[in-house]
C-alpha cells in the first residue's frame, strides 16, 4: 500500500508526482485509475506545498537579524 502523502519526504512526493504525470500522459490508464491517480497527485501537491511553506518560514526566521528569534511550529493556511 502506498504511503500517505504526509508521511513522504518532499523528494519522494515529487518522484511519485512525476510517475503519475508520466502514466497519465501515456494514456494507457483506465478512466477510474486515472481519476484515482489524479486524486493522489492533488494530495501529494497539497502536502508538498505545505512542506515548502514550512521551509520558507524557517528560512525567513533564520534570516531575520534577531539572533535570538526562535523557531515555532507552523500551521499553513487552509485554502
């Protein structure tokens, strides 16, 4: 069984997304399978976007001039 998107690293998500896109572009996938893959891809994209936003926040905090700034948990905005 495939891992949940939230349990994948950013790189694993990207690799799986590339495979999904390749499979869908080839057109040899049934409609039901294509919809399942598309849904999985959307979940992977959303999770990856959240990880990127967290990384951006950490970088922004680290780049602040305040050397005593602490890292805090980041909850991305729901869209």
